[in-house]
C-alpha cells in the first residue's frame, strides 16, 4: 500500500483528533493545546474531504473548526 497525499492528510487529521480528545478529556490543564489540535485536525480532514469530494464531511469540519476556535478563545 502506498501512502498518497489523501491518505496522509486523512490519517494526520485522525491522529490529531484523537490526541485532542484525550487532552480535553484528561482535564489536566492542556485544554488549550487540545482545542488547537481540534482546529488543526478539522483543517486537515476538511482538506481531505475536499480532495475526495466528501461534501458532508467537509461541512462537518467547518463546525469542528468553529468549536476549536471557540474553545481556544474561552480557554485563553
């Protein structure tokens, strides 16, 4: 299996979303970093969704990006 740019972007977004979830759920003071990762993840998965014509996922990523920005503003 070769790693295409689409697969790389997809998995980068997935891994950053997993780390975001763990940081926020751990309640250890790393929530701001977690929300930054949520924003990065939503951008990465949004790019992947655009490249692969997954319009529903692209729309969802706009909302996740908004949640990441709101989270960062509230924790800053």
